[in-house]
C-alpha cells in the first residue's frame, strides 16, 4: 500500500468508532494519531497523558499546548512508575509493568466518560525490536490503529507534514527509564540527571539524542548533525563541565550514534 492508502485505511478505522481515548505523549506518533482521530470523530475523542518523573516536563507542556490549540479534551493522570513494585530494579519487563499500570488508569478515564475504546500510537517499526510494553497493550485490550494501517515512522512523518504538525520532524522519544541498562536501579535523582543532560544537548540544537546512564558514565547517542557539533573543542569542554556538575565522572560519545533500543543489545 502507498502512504496515502494506509492513511485512508486509518481514517476509515477511526471514523467507525463512536468514541475513543488516546494515550497521548505528545510525540510524533501519538500526535498524528490524536489529530487524525479528532478530525474523524470530533469531540468524541479524549487525550490522556501520564505525568511522572520519567516524563520530562517539556513534553507535558507540549502535550497540553497541542490539545488546547486543537480544542481536544485533555486528561492528565499521575502514573508514577517508581511506585510499582519491582520497577525501580529495572527488570527486562520494565516496559510491561509501566504500560500495564498506565492503561489501567487510561481505561478508568474511558469508563468515566462512557467510551468503549482506548488506543495507543505504536507503529510498524515498533515490531522490529524487543517491546514488552506491546504485550501489556494487547492484554489491556487497547487498539493500535497505526499498526493496523501498516504505517511506519517515515509514513507518519510524511503525513504529519501534510497536516502541518510541528511534530513532523520532532525527535523520537521514549520514557527516561529506557536510558538505563537492565538491572541498574532507577531513582528519581538518576532520572533528573538524564532529563537535565538531554535538555542541555537539545538547547545546543541537537535534534536526535539520547543520554544513556552507566553509573558514573554518560554515553551520548546522536545523529550525524550531532557528531559535527562535537567537533568544536569548546562545546565538548563546556558539555563535560555541565555533565560533571550533574554528577557524571565521564562523558562518552557512542560511535554508532543514535539508535532505538540500544539497551536491548545486551539481551
């Protein structure tokens, strides 16, 4: 199917639903899904965003601003992953535990508003990696309309540009808990370190970046534009000072660059 045929399939699927609650992070995929759903069934769509220490405040503000601008009902639920038993120990099924907790709360919003359908924004690219969170999505009975329509990230970015969405070229984002090797304890302080470190890099103009937390070591993953930025000695020196002030002893640049699921390479 062409991208336009996939989009038509998505629109038809959403238009057939009497009401829908969308798990909305404010990222590329969920923003496109929410916009398309709202265009299809109007005020019968509700966006739900989870607030937690693994979700940067900037992402929450962007999600709120989008819903306000589009006139979409927006519900914010507190879903603190670190309070889930065993989550902070960072087991390999961490994402399952998080998604299970999150969608339990999203379904509560749906029931209060007499809506029978809940959906989330995973796409076809998510099927090529270790994604225990998708198991929780399936068990919770949530729909995955983008995957049903066979849409890949590139399709979604293209269609987002056609809709004039600011997220069309936004960096891919995953919760900050994904920055830690499995088995390394996750704490609020470590999450703060990662959040502030990544914000520092974004403020420099990097578009795609991850800071992986390896104890005393911060491992930076970035794209080709980011590699060029690090050619500047003064920038490297200032970044090292900033990262050291955040609590890191060493700062490294991953030679393979940004890639999704790099923490799964040890599995």
